[in-house]
């Protein structure tokens, strides 16, 4: 039997905490890829944050060898390439490329929780790509498991019989071997030819190695690649590879990678940003006749935040830290910025809120940085009166309203999975966030609500509100759909009639007054009193939509008077009033970082 016929490439589709990593560890031990004496858990997760949070952040492949007794009685060893993919929607593009590198997928569902929104999202992507789906119910050994209910959900979703569902316990290894046998029998081998004259490899993801440079994780589609000069078809970057190999789960060098195999190419390149996910790799000599693989896209940040070090002297450390993080995460984009209140900082683009949380946590833990992060913002597309098209990433870039013809904001399609009893509360929450209901689907006793919502409304505290409204049972996933015209305005915040750009924000006109009142009320609570009366205003253009006033300290300048004519008292009070007026005209309010932090937590 040829090598290609013995290869099975698959990934695992699962929601967070449904046992995907435990099942992966079990596969590695059953196939003897790692020893049973190795007591380490979460072997595929290399990042400490992945281990602590129980989520997969970075894609990682592993090659396993599994012996199967054939019908004629002979034993044949099959190569199982598992591509361990993230489950969160923020890394959806990386997931789509990893699914494109497979012929099949395991749909793993927790017997205690049932099908969740992110599981559905990845399942539909796999179906669209034509992958063979093998349903697996995990955690059947738990007392709280409801195997019958989850079985009905999967049967309804996948339109299959109960006999096609494998019920396992990854923790106790119950029926795990049956899953491996199903992978060999049901998932087809790769179909491409290893002798193709123009070799092509799909770049699934990348990371940086301090000794070997940027490492490209690839799936060989056509032909064979050896240690010779190669080139990326879309980006045009050429390189001479340092090493080729595969993961078990450590890097094992080989002389060549053949069609159907999943492995790595150590490019020796110093910048991981040269490696674009979804790009095609071929020999430099055949790049002219190489047709790029479908599905290539540039990763686009959806959420922007500004990061400032609490100690301004640590700005150079923040710069150095961002440069090092970009070596490992090509999706990050950043540029320098400056705020009068917070000093020098970085404006950073992220794939989503989870991506932002992970990056900020890494900056704090790996580089010992204490950071202030501003509220997240999204990009707006604008058409000016002269016909010019511009993109706005922060309120500071917002142009004069008089020259704006049209503003468009990013819209998302939400897929919310919840119980039928919480359906009305969820729809009310969506409506409050300027969302609209589109479609309902039912799976057993649960409901899938498909809604449309502006990205700006979803990235703040929508998940927290959704969990609160449904007692923690609802889950959701989203995807960016298009840009929609919106009546958006910039709300400027002024202290003593001076615009504080760092506190300004963009919102829709109908909510400008409400949001303005919220921030000026918060500022009144947290700002220290001055020797002069301090007006706090929120304004749209030249119109003030909200105002609060911090009263001045009162000093009794007449306390030392013990008698005499009343005019002496009036003279002192008039002198004080003139001084207060002058102080109000020339006085400046300094926003310290503690105050700014309290405001950001509004």
C-alpha cells in the first residue's frame, strides 16, 4: 500500500471545555506517540495561558501511527495527522485554513452541555468544505451527563442514525480506540498525486523559532518538496529552507514532504509576517506555472485598542514587547500613538476581544508590563462630500461632520444557542443592542437564534449580558458580514471647555445623549475638586448633550474680620470672585492615570 493511501488528515470540532484537549492527549497515549509514563496534561498546548484557561489559542498538528488489522488478517499501520485547531470565533480564518487541509473531522459534543454555538459554526464550515464528519459524544461517565438528549440533538443536526455516533469518555479512555478505527475507515485518504511536476503546499499557520526562523506549518497538496529554494506564490517571498519535518509532537526532521502529508518547513526568515496564512508554497523554479490554492485572505483586525504603560518610562519596553509578540502572532497590527493624559502608547489591532485579552495578558506576564487599555473600538468606513473614501479606527481620526456624506459601520451575523424559556430575554437584549432578528432553528429542546447586530455593540459587554440573561446557558458565535449605513457621531468630552480626546467616543445619534450623560456623571464622581468651578460637558459638534459641574472648594476669606464696616467684607468677597473667574479661565485639569482607569471601567 502506498504512503498516500495510509494517510488520514482530520481535525476536531468542539466547543470550549467539551474535552477536545483531553481526547487529543488520549489519542497520543493510545497510539504510543507519547509514553504513558509522561504525566504532563494538555500536551498540545504550548502556551501557559492555554493550559490555565483550557482553550486552544494556537493551531498545532501532530502525527500519530495507528496499526489496524485488515479484513485479510494482515496488519497495516496508518498515519493519522491531527490538526488541533482553536475553537473560538476570533481565530475563524485560521480554523477555515486548517479544515481545508483535512478530509474529515470529529464533531465532539459534551454529554452534559449539548451542542453549542461555536461548535455549530465550525461544523457548517466543515460541511461546506465537503469533510466527512464523525460525531462523538464525550464525558458519558459523568453523573450529570444526558446522553439521550445530546444523541437526539446530533441525530437532528447531522441527519444520521444513532449507530453512527460514538460515545466515549476521554478521561477513562472508554471507546477511544473505536474513534481511531472510525477515522481510518470513514475518512478518505488524500487524492493528490505525489509525482505532480508543480508541487503545492498550503500554509496553515506559522510561528517563530529563535534558531530556525519563521516556521511554516503546511499540508502538502500536490507533488513533493525537498530542501531546495522555495517561494510563496501570493506574497512572492523566496527562501532556502533550513529544515523540513513533521510533529510527533516534537519536531522530527525528514528529507522530503510528500503529497497528503502535514508537516513544517523551517524557512529561516526573520519576520513571521512574511508568512501569510492560506498562501501557497512551491519550488522557486516552478512558481510561474503554479496556480495558487483557493481561500487566501489577508487577516483583518476587527477591534482596536490603545495600550499605555502606567509608568511612562516603560514605553520603550512596550515597543520591544510588541515587536517580539508580532514574531509569534502575524495577525497583530500596531502603530504608535500619544495621549495628553496618558503619554506615549500603542494603537493595536486585534482579531477580536479574546485575542485582545490574550495579547494584553501576555504583555503583562511575559514582559512585566503594567498597562492601561482603552475601550475597544471598531473601524468605520466614510464617504466624504468630495467623494473621497476613508477608514476611521479611532475617535481622534473622526473628521468634521460638515464634510461627511455617509458613514458605514461593520455588521455581524450572530448565531445564539439558548433554551426556549430564555428566548424572549435574548431577543430583547439583541434589540437593545440595535440588533435585528432574522431566523429561528430548533434542535430538540433548544433554539438557535440567527440575528444581525453592529460589531460595535457586540464587542463591549454583550457576552456578559447574554450569560446573565440566560443564567450562563447561552452561547454565541459571530461572523462579519458587511458594512451598513449608520447615523454615527463623535461625542467629544470637555473638561473646563477643553476637549479631552482620550475620553471621546463614537456612537449612534440616538444614543449620544444617553451615553454622554453616563460618562459626565462618572467623571463628576471620580474627578477631584479644584479651586475653581469645573464644568464637564459631552458635545456632538457644537451642541452640548450632557453637562455636570464639580463645585469649587470654598475658602472663607472673611474669617479674620472681627468687626468694622460691611464694605470691608464685600471688598474681600469681590476680590475672591475675580480671582476665581481668572482661575477658571486659565486653570487646567490634569487627568491622572488612576482617574482615567476609573473612567474606563464605566
